[in-house]
């Protein structure tokens, strides 16, 4: 899967046959981003698309040396299942 990054719209996305899967983020400060929302069209569900988006967002945060706030419930669940991938200083927040 080819994850693309759209910094203008603040999202990571994967084009699929029935739409785009995306993980949106917001710059919280100069060194912190909030992973806010993930959507995966029906064709991508159960195919590892969400996993791929989260891994791309985490890789980007590490490359940029960003701290994370996670308000997206999907990403929160993903991090609980993959604690070894959780960046230091990550904060989960329910909205």
C-alpha cells in the first residue's frame, strides 16, 4: 500500500477503489501533532489499511521529532494493541 502525505490538508491517505482511506492530524504546537480521525472505506476494512496509516503517521512523527496527542479512538486502540510502537510522551485524549 502506498501511503501519501498531504501536509496542506494534514492527512495521510491511501487511494482505494471506493474512495480514500485517511488519517487526519492537526498541528497542536510547533512540536506536537494530534492524530484526530481515521476513516477507511468498506473495501479497505480488514485489509490492514488502518494499520498502514497509523504506522505512516508514527514514522512521520518520529522523523520530525514530534510529540503526539491521540484523540482518534482507532489510533488509541491500535496503540494499546502495539505498545512497543508507542512513542515516548504520547498522550491519549478522549473528546
